[in-house]
């Protein structure tokens, strides 16, 4: 593994010098047949993540059903999109061989192994999964990949052939505040009172429309029948109505402080 870690430095410039990212995407392609010296030939890389931040990289390598003991696959990641950090701008590297995978961290001078707990190796080394928590809590990264042969320094394939790709994670949002409108503005005895609309603000300051809203209304502590529309009892004048709203958006849910009214 020591020789393979050392060879990382030899492909840094070819992979990520002069990055021209392609924007957030899931499938990245590289020409077939451009590998040299019999190295594994990368033609496609699919990147995905789940809401818990598990990042999966799946490689298509037509000339390898499985890696040989001579093969090394390297993934280089600029996880903060800052060329002045890490080692030559690379913050982390993943090295995959026929025997397993290792996560490396750029310490400014070289690459050192980390005691990773989430890195997973599958499909003979062509599928790799790691949680973003071990990549500096990244929300998006510039990256490239390459293959090497341990027996031949001239053999290899770089993907992409120049520049680097960009992937931005799709993460579960944090729901910050919820603004609500009711019709009428205040509940009245014997009348229908309903939720007329909401505006959801996320932690990043953006406002969105919730995928759905769950409503619970309680009159003097007793729940009223209805989803987001309720008929207020005729004898409810002067009683206290509390409406609790739970917003759901892209897999995230949050229940907000009740809206409180005095029935007129």
C-alpha cells in the first residue's frame, strides 16, 4: 500500500489541475479505451448520496470484472472546493485494490491513512461508500479518479482526462421556521376555521413550500375533529384554541410552537 499511496502524487496534476466542474450531477463519463498500459479503463462513475450523508461511488470498468492484485483505483476529493487546503488542493483520497479500500487525508505535505469507520468496499472494489462526516462534513466536492498498475508506472487511466468533476450533495434540509395564515384570521364560535397557507423557511434562509402539513387543533386541551379545517363548536366563545403544525419537506419533519387563539 505504501507504493500506491506514493503514486497518488503522480496523478494529482493530471486529474484536478485547472478544474472546470460540470456542476451538480450524478453520472460522469470518460471515453472508453483511453487507458494505457493495460490499466483498468474507467468509462463511467455514478455518484449518489442519501439524506444521512452516505456517499456512494459506483465505477463502470469494462475491462475488469474484478481488480487484479496489480490494480489500484484512486479517488481524489477536494471536499471544501478550496485549492489552498489539503495536499495540492486534495483533502481526501480513497484507494481501492483487490483486497480492500483505505481512506487517506491530505495533511499539506503527503497523504496519511485515517481510522475510518464508514468506508465500505463492494463489487470487487468498484463500489465505494463513505459518510460525509469523514470527509470534513462536506456538502459538495470537486473530484477525479484514476487507475494505476503497481508493476508499471506508465500504465493508467485518468477520469476525467483533464479538469475535475463537481458533485453537490442532496442532504436532508433543516426546517427553521414556519409562517401560517388562517381563515378567518381568528376563530369564531359556530364557524369553520382552517389553515389557509404556510411559508417554510429553511436553516439556510431560503423559503420553500412544504411537501405537506399535519395539523392538530385542541380546544381547551381537547382535540377537535378535522385535519387542517375545523368547525368550532357554537358554545366555544371565550375558550382557548391551540393549533400545532408539523411541516414535512424532502424527508425532514419539524413540529412548530402552537398558534394560540381566543375564540370569538
